[in-house]
C-alpha cells in the first residue's frame, strides 16, 4: 500500500465514526437512514427486489450515462463525506492506479458503486446504499446501529432468528439473502465481465460485519474464505481514499474511457 493511501491510525479512526460523522448533516441523516434500512430490509423484501430488478429491463445506458447520474447523488448512509458519488469513484480508482493494482481492480474500484443508479428508478436510499447484512437468520450486533433491527418484522419470526435461520453450516454466502442494494445489483450485472475477485469486491464491500468483524463465518464456504482477503484488500481504497477535495474528472476521463471500453460493452442493461 502506498504511503499516500495509508493514513495514520489516528486518521483512520476518523472514518466510519457514526457518533461523530464528518458530514455537517451527518448524524441525523445517517442515523435516520439506518433506522429505515434495518426496519424495512426483510427476508421477503430482498427476494422480491431481486425478482424485480435482476431482469435488467428498466433502461439501456452507456457506462458513462450511469456515471453521469452519480454526479447528482450524495449517499445518505456515508458519515465521512458529502461529495457526489462520481468523485468518490475517481478517488478510489486513482488510489488503486497510483499503487500499481491490476487493471481489472482499478476498473472495479471505479465502478463499484455504479449500482446506486437504482435511485434513478425511484428506489429510496435505504434500499440502495449502506452496510449490508444477511437476512433470514439472526442479526449480529456488529452491524452498525443493530438496535434498529428491533423494528424489523422478521424479528417476530422465530425461524429467522436462529444462528443459521434459513441456511446451513458452510452453505456459502452465495446462498445467503443479503440485504438488498447496489452491491447485489451491480454484482449480477458485472458477472460476465469481471474476475471472481472483482465480483466479490463489488458484492461484499459493504458487508463490514463479515470482512472487518469476522461475523457470519459459520455461513461461509471455502470460496468465501479464499476471496475474503481480496475484499479486505479493496476496503482501504474504498474508505481511506475519501477526502473533501473534488478530483478533476476532465483530467482522468480519457484513461477511464479506455478502461471501460476494454472490459465492458458499449451499453449496459439496467
């Protein structure tokens, strides 16, 4: 990891601080986001959203059309910064690029939040962004603001509140119904185009209870264990590249135009 990316321990501790967010509006906005998220993300809700959105029949756009939309979006779940999403994607990609990461990983960093275009289709942010968690089994208290799970209707379904719930030991995360949002949506969209390591980065980069707190290991299989270090490798770029200075899209756009053209089709189905 380059010195430019690695923050001091003191600086790193300032990220994901939900009690003292860096955003001026952060505390009320972010707390309310997680109240709604944890209240509404039920096991049945997740399955319904997959059936609704994974047909990819809403719109056809170029990757840049989708990225341009992100210029208008500020993530309500992020306590660290209130810049538009495109700025965060550039910061992530450029940090990877400066550190000599492989091309496919730079691309993964640049597009990892592209699934937030779900907001373009009228989805509320609590159904698009934020930390993810398994539904259909007991909640971990390591999930941010886990106290709000008391508002979730699934808490009253005993069969969903055991350690394994709907799952079996070692079933693998692919069999788990994760809370719905941009991660799962983009993962399915990118399956034909990225290596497995990149797909794991996209699908589970918001699953902090797993890749940071080592929760839910009883559900993981050998593939999950092998891919977890890649998600952990991705995380510092996603988190610690954030800063309040807006990068210049014009300066880096030619590089990312070529990168998108190399790996992705000219148009994507959303």
